């Protein structure tokens, strides 16, 4: 991994934090190896203003590239996240990690700042092994973006998903197409009015009505 790809690491610590020294030491080792680029360690006792600005509510709190990690992490986990941050291709894994750990607010905040990663949520839904908490989190985030430009940009992908062999994914796609408020979704939704699954037909009809209001 080249130094130009190595992610910046910002670690917030606090006096008496039992996990902070271990994470700091592991990050220092990764920095020495070039896996982590610039390493910045900040004590919230010395810079409460910056901690509040970054939304730090507990320590250890680590921003690694675009990823935010809280709580204890093993050296191997830190290495894996650093490598993913450097590759900028594992936003799906990161969002799954957040939603599986109940960090819905954090995921929403990140996607509000970086809506280009919204499509990763659909990839999560398409994983057969996705946990129910993850699926519910995905729905909550997309429902919170109703009518937004970011959601409208997903319409082509959602139209493809509306043809999926899994009726649950077709249902989800129809629901999200309605939330997009995009006229581009109407033809795909009309097609699903003839779906062989009753739930899909009902959601498609509701979504069409929403778009036409």
C-alpha cells in the first residue's frame, strides 16, 4: 500500500480510558508500516470543542479515512479498516458494521454528508444473509431521504431491483421508488401491478399513488 493511499487517522482519547492506549499503540504501528498515513491523537480533556464539533460522545473514537469507529478494536480490526479505507471500495462493509451495531444516527449523518455512498445501502439489501437490524436500518435511512435528489439518483438502480427474483427485494424497490417522487419510476411500478406477489402489487399501487399526488 502506498503512502498516498494510506488513510488519515484521528483518534480521540480521554484520561482513564481503558481501551485508548491499546488503540493508540496499534495505530502508531500501522503508521510506521505506512498502512495509516497521518496520525492525530487528541485528548477530549484538552480539546472539548473539537470533540463536540466531531460528534464524539464516547472514547475511544476514531475517524479512519471516511470511516468512524467507536469502542474497542483489535489491532487486526484496525488494520482491516485501514486497508478498506485506503481502497475506498468497502462502504458496504462499513455501513453494515454501523447498522448491525445500532449506529443508525451515525450512518445517517455520514450519508447526509456523502450521499454518493447511498447506493451501498441497496447492495446491503441484496445480501441474502443481511440481518434484520441492518435491513430495518437501510429502510429507515432511505425513508428519511424521501424526495431528495440523492434518492432520485438511485431510481435506475431501484428499477433494476424491482425485477429481482426475490419478492421482498421487489417490494423494497417499489417502496423506495415511490419515496423518490420521480416520474421516471412510473413505468416500472405499473409493471409491478401485475406481479405474482400480492404484497408487491399493493406496494406498487401505493407508490404510484404517492408519485402522482
